[in-house]
C-alpha cells in the first residue's frame, strides 16, 4: 500500500528527523503538530501543521488538536468501499496512510517522587491513543508506528515496495500498537487505582503470560497472568504446572527471609526443612535432615549460586523444581542429565509493597504482605528466666519459618536449622505432636530447641508438651485470655518465653 500522506506527532523524537527525510524523499506529504512540527521544520523538511490541514486551530492548551473528522476519517475510511469513498469526497476527507505516534510520558511522570494527581492527569494522552487505535484498526490500508525501533523496517519496506508497505509489516505494527495502548492504559489505571482504593474501588488488569496445561488437577483449565517471568527464568525442564508456580512463589517468599547461605525444601507450599550454614552444602544437610521423606518430588531453593557440591547432593533424590539466583557451570552440567527437572533462575526479589490477593465467592480478598519481623526479642520476655543468646537466635530463625507454614503451625528450631515442622492442623496441640513425631522420625533431638507458634497457645497443654519434648524456649504472639496460665507453666518447666505481639496466620 503506497504511502501518500503521513501524520507524525511524537513525544520521543529519537530518529524522527531521519524518518521524515526518507518519507519526503518518497514524495510523502507530512502532517504534524506542536513540537514535532517545529523540529521537522527546523530540519528543513516540508511539514504541514495539522491545524492548517483540518482548518481548525489547536484549542484548550493543545488538549484538542487531532480529534477531528478529517484526521480520523482519513485514517478509518475503507479504501475501495464506494460508500466510504463518496463520503470522504463529500466532506473533503483525504487519506492518511501512515501514523507515527508515541505517547505523552505518563509512566515517567508518575515515577517522579511527589508527583501530584493533577500533574499526572495532564500527562494522559488522548489524541495519541485515538489515532493509534484508528490507524491500527484500518491496518489493511494504514501503517501505524509507535516505536522508533520500527522506523528502519518501514523505510526498508518503502524502498523495496516503491514507497509503500507490505501487509505483513502493517499487521505486525498494528498488533504492537494495540499492545502499546493497552500498556499505557494499564499504567494510568494502576496509578489512578490508588485514588480509587480510598473511595472503595479496586481494579486489577494483568496481561496473559502463559496458558497452562491444566490447573491444580487435570480437569481444571488454568492460565498465568502478570509478570512472573520478570522474576523467574526457566533454564531447563518440563513446562511449569499450576502447582509448580504456587510452590515457586512460596519458596521465593521464604528464602528472602535469610541472609546467611540457606537452603529450603518445600512441599505443597509448606516448608519441610530449612538450614543455614557457612556454605550451601552444609545448609542442605541441615535442611534435608529435618524430614528425609517429604522432599521427594519437592521444591528446593537456595539464596546463593547453586554449587556443584549441592547439585550432586540434590541429584540423589527426585525433585520437581530447583530455584537459585544462579547455577555454577558444573552444577548446570550435572543437573542437565535430569531432562525433566525444572531449573529456575531467581532473577529479582518479589516487590516488598505488593499485596496478597485471593479469590472468594463473588469477589476478592486483598491484604498487605505479611512482612513483620521481631527485633529485640530480649525486650519481650514474659517469663522469669530470660533466654540465652543461642535461644534468641533459635527463636528468630523459627519465627521466620513459621510465618510460611500453613496454620495451625508449630516449628521447632535451632539457631541455624529446623528440627520439626507441624503444618495445617485443626488443633495446635496436634501440630506440635506432628512436629515432634517428625523430628523423632528423622532421629533429631529437640533438647534445647525453640518452639515457635504462629498464634497464641490457648491452653498451657501445648507449651507443656513442647517442654516435655525438649524445648527450652518459646516464641508466640500472646493475647490469650489464659496467657498467665501459659506463662506459669513455662516458669514451672524452666522455659524462657517471649511474646511478639502479633501472629502469623497463613490460610
């Protein structure tokens, strides 16, 4: 389709003079507005102001300049349609065959610290997206360009096709154009949503990232939306399942709690062993020792580049997914022999200010991420005996873990490892019994351990059972009407206990 007339209006003027020179060389009449027109005229490229073309001046501080039938009619009318051709002639609507538009810098504006709502509103482009959409809708006849990176392709097509462009290029650019306006609208709605939340509205729009084979079970359809791929890169293995993605997300949230070299093993989003040590290989030994059965078919994550020594240890069991910030060459080589094993590179931490969302009947629950820690445990002691330094470190370690265990949750911990985990029980006593049983199955002693509870002990029996299992200190939120009875039981058993003042329910 030969290009006879082009409309150019760009915020980013990268390469625009060179493109306009090429268009002029091909005999294209150039229409433009504002700063773009001035830039082209200063470069001595013949340019007709849009206001002169339409016969209507720019008004309202430039808010209205391209919103005119001679612009949108010239973009939208169907070439070769007799009725459209007659209407175009009657209303003096001339064809516009090429639109080159990029939009007001809304994203750059809202990224500035302290930007006000009126400042952001002024950077919402109206005419630009309207022209882009009109041109893209009529891509059979009109070429639309929204990215300077595509100028070269347009110039090449015009050179090869005697001043025109091919349908394949126009179709590709039209798809990109709609993608551009969609992203622009998402940025606007995301910013304005902050205002709407305060007035009782919450809106969410995420792009489709991946269609999954199925959901939690084979009879359920499923998709992944958002920017999961911005945080994780799959290096090898089978395609990710719905359950893999849930586990990977849970594992990433857990591992970021730890600064020392740490390995965590998860199953069904629950931790089943975590260890921190001088290196990942020693950390793995401690994590795996917590529960040697549950890791089969589990998720393994570490917070350092995965070494060959760790890869060799992991390769001795069957795993679904291994996640690390990077993989040493020898480790990659060793793990590549397991063709189905998914290796995931953890590209960047999850955003700290993201909110948790969960669908419920007829709507959605939204909450802040549970990110609270407990500095200064020595100042929160409620028992006669204060904890030792080792006990404080054990409680700190276990409290980080219990936050990621489904409620009711009980974790027994040393200062660098988990010793027993009880997850998702209807009774807190049962959760404690399971954690003790798990430690016994693994041949681990709970003597001198910290018992960590995601919510308060409602009765002394849970605390007493932990003390009888070997725990010498306890960390819990407090807040029960029977707190005094629980504290009395702790004192009777020589257990040091701290109250955090907040809980870590995880449903």
